C-alpha cells in the first residue's frame, strides 16, 4: 500500500505531437495519483484526454482535480476529458491562486465562444468547483493530507504535497527560482519527500535569457532536493524545443549530478511504498 503515480503529460508551454518528441512525450502537464480509494489528477493539460479514456475503460467515477494554475498548457485538456460528459461521474476541481469563484469562471471561459464550440454546461457529470488559498492544508477522503504552497509564477501558482500512509509526493510546477537564493516556500514543502516532480523547463545555461517567464531548471531542482533530503526527483515540464536527443543529454547529465534524479516520461508509473 502506498502512493501510485503515473505521468500522462510531461511537457510545458504547448503540446508537441511530433516525431522528435516520442521518447519522452509531447502532451502537457497531467499526473495521476492513486492513494487507496482516492484518485487525484494534478493539472489538466493535454495529457488529461488519454487519462480520461483510461477512466472510462476502468469505470472510475470520481476524482479530485488539483490545478497548479490556469495557464493554457495546464487546462486545455479539460474540454476533452470524456468522463466529465457522463451524468454518473463526480469530479471535484480545486485551485489555490484565483479567489472565490475563480476556477469555475476560468474553465467556463475557456469553453465559451468564439474560441470553443461546446460550453461547460454540456458536461453532465457532477462538477464541484472549490477555490482555496495557497498555503492551506486539507484532506481528501479520510486518509490523504494535502499541503499547499504559493509558487513564484506570473498570475500565481500552487505547489502540492500529497501524503498517504507515510509516503509523500510533491508536485512543484510552474515556479521560477532566484539565482543563488533557494526558494524557502519550495524547501518547506518538499522536505523529506519520497518523490518531487519539479519544473525543469530550462538548463542553468538557458535560464538567464528567460528570467521573468516563471520557470526553473533541472540543476536547481537537484540543488533543492538535496538540501531538503528528498529521496527522488522527477525532472518535469520539458520545454517544447527540447526534443528527444536534448532530453537524453539532460538525463545523462542529471544522473551524473545526482543518481536519484530522472527525466519524467509519459506513461511512467511509480509506486511509493
């Protein structure tokens, strides 16, 4: 018994369905977490479409959807999540960066004309929308504890720590670090975690050209995880210009820097515990 984690989308910014993005995957952020009877979806990028098909096949009828933020690459799979159109399904959708009523308004606006033909009201599942404040702590079901923290990202974002039967997963994307200054919010959230999934859009060499864009590097991820005594790191939110050959090199370099770091690939499945 423990936490089961499966990656359905590991890319950032925009989906990349091309021959050069096969090995690691081209779908944007979506991670499935199973904790006993509790199912959690982290972000609703384009990977959510395939996860929805899995839900239909397995007849999963309930899940919590926790959004880090609502930039397009983290929500544009939501209109294609087929279980949400079925009346016997129930999804609880949460975000910590928008304020009261915000998450419903954003998802509804994304599905409104003239940019999308099918409105949110077409979804016949029981949808519950909830806005909290980043920094809050709450339970999902009776045994899953979720701790949140504010991240450094344009328009705001939320990091999550999910704990169940003594195991912990942290999901920290999108966030930008400050050169030479470890992010204390992130360190506090990830301390001692079994697995940290971290925004590693850039390399340290690329980072200075993208300050203000709201993203971090795989090297900073390693530094933070070592400081926080994390057990494993998943390098995540790959830049769309980082094709398979580039990511192969990142994986070699990251493994050489810290043997407990790996590059997240679509459909990678990990059990913690």
